[in-house]
C-alpha cells in the first residue's frame, strides 16, 4: 500500500470528487423544497416589485447552473454565503452551532464506548451464557428503539418524575460546567444508545474471531490464565476494527443529532437546519449539510489512517 503520505494523498484524491458530488446533490435538492424564498422575504404585502427585487438581490432569478457555479466559486474562497433570514454569514452561524453539536456527538460517543465495548467483550468471553444473552438483548433494543421515543421517556422519568435533570435547553461549559453536563446527560445518552449497540455487536463478533484464532489456543496451551489471554493477546487485535468503526460512527452522530436536538431543544445543527428548511434559507441548509459531509469524510480518513497505522499488512 506504500508510505503514509502516499496513502493520505490517495484518500484525499478520493475525498475531493466525493465532496463535489455531495455539493451538487445538496444544491440540487433545494429544487425539491416547496415555496419561494423571495415570497417569504417580501413579507405579507408581497408587492411584485419587492419580490422581483429580492429575486435579483439573491440571484434567485438566475438559472440553477449559474447559481451552482457561483456558489462553488465562493466555496473555493471559503465563503458559504449569507443567511437570507438572519442576515448573517453562514460560516459564522455554523461556527457558533458546530461546537454544541460536536460536544453532543463526543459525549454520545463516550456513552457508546463505555457501554458497548465492555458489553461486547463480556458477551464474547461469556458466550452462550446469561451474560451473552442479556448483552445481545440490550444491543437489539438499542438498535430498535427510536431515539425520539427514548428521549421523551427519559424526560418524563428523570425530569418530570424525579426532577434530577433539566428537560431541555443548553448551558455553555464555560459558564457552568456542571450545568452543561446535566443538560447534555440525557440527549447524549439517547444519541449514543444506538451506537453503543453497534459497537457491542462488532466488539462481540471481533472478540469471538480472535478468541478462536490459533495464537490464542497456543497461549492457552502454554498455561496462561484466561484473563491474561483476553487482556494481553485478544483485546488488542479485536479492538482494531472497533476503533475504526468508532471513528466512522462519530461522523454519523454529527449528522444524526438533528432529531435528538429537536427533542431536547438544544441549539445546535438540528435547530439551525430545521429553521432554515422552513424558511427556505437555502444558503444555511447547503452550508450545514456540506460541513457535516466534510466532517464525515475527514473522520473516515482518520479511521483509514488508524487502520493503516495499526495493521502492518496495509503498509506491506
């Protein structure tokens, strides 16, 4: 596979056309949105002259390919455009919301790793026992239960019944770290539950494969204790694909946080993109989706790099 710089260069060459395709799809999907943003901007009076002025001002009267070319050219200069509703830079809006969604995604991944990886290891080591069946049942539940339903149930129990955690809202960690963790405890758990189930199933599968390998049988034949065999010989190899999977799942969490943010009224990407869709604020929708796609591509690149570094066969 060659050296690390050559490996990164190849991945970037694949990422660039992917981003171009994503930008084309994102821009083209705006044609499917019903309504005319010029009518919304014109207000209740909807004077034809005002509507025509709005179309000219935001170049909505230009052919779609001209608008797309202009958008791509501005993207190459680092300009994501301006929100037609908020009259602010899309880049600035995304920068203020990205931290909130990124923090939620990172906390969700911590929940997923803390629950999914140990459960997968126990399920594999205690195969076909009550531990294995329990972990598999919980994993199946994590994949099956919709996030919005789990979120509502947790709000009813922990906020309404017990009064332990706030039902909604967001507190900056710089203003109140404890309040920040309390506000994100439930949404991060809800968002991470599905990923925990995925990690549990993959960890169990990887551990079972490694525990049946010849070198593990050799280690056992030498008289090593089972705990030592698992810790020193099985875990390291089994967790390599799980780590790469975790990096990919983190990218999916960034995009999947939209619904959870709506349930818990968290002012991240979710609220921003939902408001933008309802207000036909195309520049914001395009910017958020494109940044999310870029984050996903970069996290996939990180996953590939991790796999490249830990797997000698990739460097052969």
